[in-house]
C-alpha cells in the first residue's frame, strides 16, 4: 500500500516466525525505485513480492537501488536474487559487509564456533545438542552478497531527486543503519526503533565492545530528528518517535535492574542468571532452546554493560565465565 506519497509498504512473510512479516519499502524516484530491505529467502516470501510489484504496475527491472538496513536474514535473505533480477546497485554498511560476503550469517562455521561459547556461559550440553540438531536440518536462508557500495554513516544516498540520509545505528547489528528522508520527514528505522517490541541487543562469540551502549547511543542519534512518520521493518508505522525512544530506554534500564536482581549473591554463569530474568515470552521452563540462546545472548549484553560500569565482576573458573555483583 502507499503509506506516504511515493512510498509503498510491502508485507513479506517470514515463515514460522512470531514476527510474521518483514515490512519492506519501495520509494519512487525519477531514477527508478529504491527498495529498503528485501525479506527472508523462502518461496513464500518471493511469491509474495512479485504480485505486490505487479499491483503497482512494476517489475524487478524498475528497481534501481536496494538498501539493506542490516544483514539479518529476514532483511537481506532475498537481496542476492533481487539484485540479479533487477540489476540494481546494492548498498549496506561496511560493518555488516564482511558477513554478507560469507553467506548464511550465524550458520555454518559461525554457528559451530558458537557452541563451545554457549557451554562456557553455562548452557547445558543437552540444550546445545538440540541446537546442533536443529542447525543440521535448517535449510540455507541467506545467499552471499557483494555490495556495490558500502556506507559508514553520514552520507546521503541519492536516486534522482530522492535523498536518503544514512544514520549509523549499531546495537541490534554492528552495521545497522536508519534512513532519513528529510524532505518528507520520514525515518526508515529498520529494527532500530519498533513501535511495540524492542530489538534484540545481544553479545555473542563474535561480538566486541558493548553492544547495549552502542544501541543506547544510537537511540540518541535519532530521537531528536524532525520526524512525522516512522517506517519500521516490523509491526506497523507510527509517529511518536521521541516518546517511543524514551520507552525503549526505560525498558533497558528496567532490564539492567532485573539482571542485577537475578544475579543475587555469589558467582553465577550467564545461563543461570538468564533463567531468573522475567522474559516477555514466558517462564524459562517453557522457552525453547533456540530462544534460550537468544535470551542468554541478551543477558550477556546487559552483563557486559554492567561490568564496564563497575557494577559487577567477571572471572574464569573451571571452564566457565562467571559473574558476581561488585562488593
């Protein structure tokens, strides 16, 4: 549907995922159309995009530019196929480009390298075995990409008279970007700011730094923009950007306090701490191993943030990374 003048929102299904859809955007310009995010690499997703293009009287050849807000497969999975069909230039942030070249981020060697890391943070071996089994039966969802242009943040991507300002917003992904259409006061927010849920901010075996600090700082980079419409990659469009940013900041402060409370006294592995954090998806005993992995990674992002502020301590003991509240 046309959600703003010259801006069309596509709903691209994500199979077997509670998010249900990716919201992709097609933006008209006098030099072809710009597509922002593509969708999961699946037959269902591909077959949904074609009629949505045809309903506008368009084909893939009408797309001149594809911009990825970040590398996660629900955003980038179809990018290689769309690029081949359209001949469009592909643009993404330089921090996510190395993952794009390798294909299947989070799977293959990357996934197998994660397993000992999970054990180091206290995940039981039987749960790790379930993750390994699930990985072995999971088909590929991501084709390797070679971007035509990488950005750092601060650039303006132009297509004819259309101008989209690139705002680097790391946290959810190292190379996450938002795109600001100053003329229409529209922010394409990707997963950085969503209207109801909060994006996954995690620490994993290939992470570095303090992802939560990066994310919080990135919220500050967008909250004061003059925006009348936020177009996120999931859920629905909304207008109250500044209020939503304030709510997300409050959420993470509450999560930091919940992690501290879950730590109690003494030394604990992150898995044990994560099991005591209240999660929106339900009690720990009902959470599946893959979602427990995500909860563990998010807990670790909050632990790292607290550690860097001197609130907690970290130690290596008996093959485990352990955490304790500072005296």
